[in-house]
C-alpha cells in the first residue's frame, strides 16, 4: 500500500530539517506528505511548502506517467509552491518534460522535481541517514557496516530488501 515508503520519506525529510507531516492512509487528494522548508539567505529567511507524492511502482515496474499526477492542481489546492515525486521506479519521459515545463513557467511560482529509485537509494546510503537505513532496512544496514574501506555497496542486491520490507 506504499505507507512504508511514505513513512520512510517523511522521516528522511524531517532529518533534512523540514517540518514534514504524513497525510496517513486513505484518500489524500494528491498529497502524501506536506513539508515546510525554511531557507536562510543573506537577504533573510523564506519558506517553501512542499507537496510530496509517493508512487509505488515496484511490482508493475512501470514508470509514473504524467496522467497519474496533478501537480498544478494539487499544489494550488494545498497551497504549495514546490512538488516532489518520490517513486520506486522512474518518472516517464513525458512526466519529466511536464515537470521541467512547470518549473520553467514564469506565470506561477511552482517548481517540480523527483526522487527516482536511484536517488532514493543514494540518500539512504548517506551517513546522516544511517538510522533510517537501520530502522527500515536492517539487513542492508548490516551489509553496509561490514564493508571494507572504499568497498562499494551493491545497490541492486539491496533494492530487493527495500521492496520486500516496504511491501512494494
């Protein structure tokens, strides 16, 4: 049902310093997580409001298509200026182009981005997210702790555990 993925992503966002809230199980009107991000610059502090949508496509192995997301409508509905798609596979080429067009469109302030399978795994193997890896993927965590200095982690073998644990 994807709730394991959503909970894990919410935890990652909180560890990144965002004020993230998971919408829970059931109809969510296009939002799985709402997250507020404070950005400090020399000019002051501003805030971005993220709508995060998690799409579990591991069983079908299909890309997320542009018809499966309503970026502008959902961002407007939830008063968000940023959209993040997190998927266990890939966004389709059409969806990537749609996200680029939304981000480049100067008629609104919405930006759209995505974390695909590879990006999600890259995040999980960063040292600052070790506790997430340990909690959600204990077998992968044990394997990474047994590595010699400089030895690479096999992402492909560990994705099977991610899929199994998250019931994807």
